[in-house]
């Protein structure tokens, strides 16, 4: 009987924690910018990371400034130029290839 009660308590606790995580994740997703706001925020971050102002990010420029771009750099740099443009980052985010 004690094992059954312990299992119920454990399952209830796990369910409560998972429920809380789902609510938190949903709230965070709701706060993410979308559409024009997301594009403006991405452009702002890209411009700040583009240290030399050439309109492209090298792996080194992305490091520490745009962590996700840095981690996925090879997947974004489909042309293998050693740099990525804002258009390439957006295309990658939307699951398509940027125009050459």
C-alpha cells in the first residue's frame, strides 16, 4: 500500500512540474516578437554584431553576439563564403535557402 501511495504522490508531483513548465514555455513563446517586430529585432542584432559594417557576419563576429547564428554557422553559410548575410539568416530561420 505504501508503494502505491508513493507512486501516486510522485506522479502528481511530476504532472504539476510538467504543467508548470508548459505554462512557462507558452508564456515565453507569447512574448517572442513576430513579423515586422521580429525582423526589426534581428536586423538590430545583426547590425550590432557586424563589427566591420560590411553587411556580413563572419563566424568570429557572430561568436558571443549572435549565439544561435554562431552555433549554426555552417548550416546558414550555404555558399561556403565564410560569412553570412541577414537574408541567409532569415532564410535559415524559415527553413529555406537564400538567393545566391
